[in-house]
């Protein structure tokens, strides 16, 4: 039996209707931006394996750091204990995050980073004896698949089976061009009519919605409104963090600072699952008390796993090198050039770029759904050509590892142009 056949016998994959889905591709090796399957076919990973892998697969610098940590202190419980890799990653993050971020809390993945942030927003007011139980989120947001993260997410087919079982969430429009005022007014009205604890958002780019982009000035205005009303703000940088938008964090473009930041994905360069939620001193202080009931009773077995911390430290080292920063700029320039070219195509509705993120919307009939027929056709075309791209409905996006060469990028662009002709 091949790996793929054995997989079908035993495994259940994420976001997959196994009755209708094609069999998964069995990858046996990965290096740099390339993947190889069990038949030896080569693929360019143009989405950095769900946006986690900026420095390339099987990266030696990160692997060496992980090996060294594994053979020194692989794991120790974080309840009542601490260790150097956790302290070092905290010091490093506090140095590079927006200045008001002062406390670091570890968890395991993007959803748990969000879960922690939402629980903290709700308990912050509970600890202060204020009744504030509503969370504000954007339409079409995606914050993960655990319960509070799902409640905050607005893409309905991910959450429809659980409607009615969620914490209170009110959704407001994203301030995309032309919708800014509607978004500001919706936020003001929501705050006026509900007891709002927090506002969670994907800063500047909504990833899973199809790389929907909006301006830093609009986000600054929304944060200001929250601040005036003492509503806590949560920047979910799980996708945008660590260079994707062209700056280390998307919030680096925004003049207002958020109260909390969620980090995961590229945090460990695509090696070890780990997440971090960061907080202001004011938030920490609301839990700091003689009363044990005011503590944050949240934790995971692998909290602050030293090996994950070592991977994160090595990843941040790589991100901050001049070479990686130049790569980010180079990819951005290539994207802008391709945007100018492709947006003139008669079958293209619009194209957009921020940092290393590129997205093109192909004209389609308005009923084109997230996992609809155009998406399947495009996905299969790309796989056939040896390029890993996962379109969202009629939107094709690229989020490459930063080390992708100009030639490899050109191959991805050419394949997208061919796909636009094909559909
Ligand atoms: C903005 C954002 N938040 C949270 C998550 C959830 O992360 P994870 O899949 O690691 O749980 C994602 C995943 O795509 C995301 O894009």
C-alpha cells in the first residue's frame, strides 16, 4: 500500500469532506521552498504551508537550535518552574513588539492564543466587578477553531453547526475602501448598545477571508473609539506577524497600540507548534491580587515548551537579519510589478499587495463559494503544475517563504496567469 492508501484507511484530515475530496498528496521530503511527494514529483510551496514557514523547510539554523535544546532541556512543566529559553523569548518579543506590550503568556496554536486573549478580556472586567460580556469582531473574520475563537470568526460554514452555543459576539463591517465610515459608526453603535469587553481583529489583512486588506489609519480610528470607551483591543497577528506585511508586525503600521497581541504560525519558523498572547501591564495588574480567584486559570501541558522557545528564538534571529529583510522587500517589489500586470487582465476583478502577501480576485458569478467549483478547478490546476496554492473561492493568493527566488516566484506568477486563462 502507498502512504496515500494507508492514510485513507486511518486518517481524518482538517477542513475535508472525505466522501468527495481527492486523496491527499503524501509528502516525503521538504527543503527550502520545495516539497517532494512519494512519487518524486516536486512542488513549490507558495503559501509557506499555511503561512508558517518564512525561512524555508528543513531550515538548518532552526534545526540546530532545536537539537541543542532537545539535548539540554527538552521540556519542563511551566507551573511553578521557569527556564532560560522562555525568559529569552519574552525579552526578545518585548524588545520588538509595540512598546506597551509587557507580559507574555504561552500556549500551543493560533486558536489557543486567541482563546486566551478573549478569556482575559472577559475576566479583566469580571475581576473589576464590571459586567462586560460582549466581544466585537469583524465580518468574515477568522480567529481559529476552538470555541471562543470560533465565536469570534465570521465565516459561517466553519461555525454553523454550533450557532446558539457561543459567547456573545457582535460583528461590524471591515473598513475596506469606501466602507470606513460605516465601520466606525457600527463600532460606536455596538459599544453604545452592548456591554463590550473587547474588540478582536486581524490587523490590516483578513487572511482566511481571502487576504482582504484595509488601511492602518482606519484601524487606528477603531482602536481610538475602543480606548475612549475602555473596550480592550486584541490584535490577532497569528497570520500577519513576523514580516508578512513588510514590517515585523502589522501593528507597526498603526499609530494606536492594542491591549493584547496573538502570535503563532511563523513564530517558530514552521517547526514546533507554539503560540503566545501578549498583554499590557494594566491587564496583568487586573489579575494581580491576594485573591487566588482573580488569577488566570488557563494553561496547557506544553506551555512554554523549551524546544519551541528555542525554535522561536532562532526564527526571530533569522527574521531580523539584513538578508531576510532584503528578501521581504524583494518579494514585495516583485508582487507590485505582477499586480500592475495582472490587474489589467479582462478576467481579473482586482489585485492587492501588502508585504509578501499578494491576492488576485478572478471575475466569477456572484454565487462562487469558498469551496466552490472554481476553487476546485484552480486548486487542481496548480497542483498539476507543481505549485501549492489554496484559492479561497475565486481569490488566489500567494504568501511565499521569504527565501523564494525571483525565478521561483516568476514560475508561480506564470502559473497563476495560465490559471486565469483556463477558468
Ligand atoms: C488570524 C488567525 N488567527 C488564528 C488562527 C488559528 O490558528 P491555528 O490554526 O494555529 O489554530 C488562524 C489560522 O489560520 C489565523 O489566520
